[in-house]
């Protein structure tokens, strides 16, 4: 999110419409990348918690029944 803050700061001081268009595009792309990374992280954590994923599942080492 540092990049997004940087883009916001540049937009505050820039008065060039061409530069502003590029910065807005980069800011939007940064936001989408951040969201997709978050989604991927959630999916990965869900997969690591599956019973069949024993190599990384801490519950696998617990004594079974």
C-alpha cells in the first residue's frame, strides 16, 4: 500500500493531465494487485487447512481418535 500512498501524493502536487492519467492507472492497478494477492492468500490458507494437505496441516500431527 506504500505505492498507493505515493501515487496519491503525486496526484496532489501534479497539474499535468497526462501525468495524472498515468498515475491514476498505476494506482488502480496497484489496488487490483493488492486485492488479488489478498484473495490468493485466503485461498492458500484454506488449502493448507484441508485434511488431505497433511504436510502443512498442524492438526495432522495431533493424536487421532
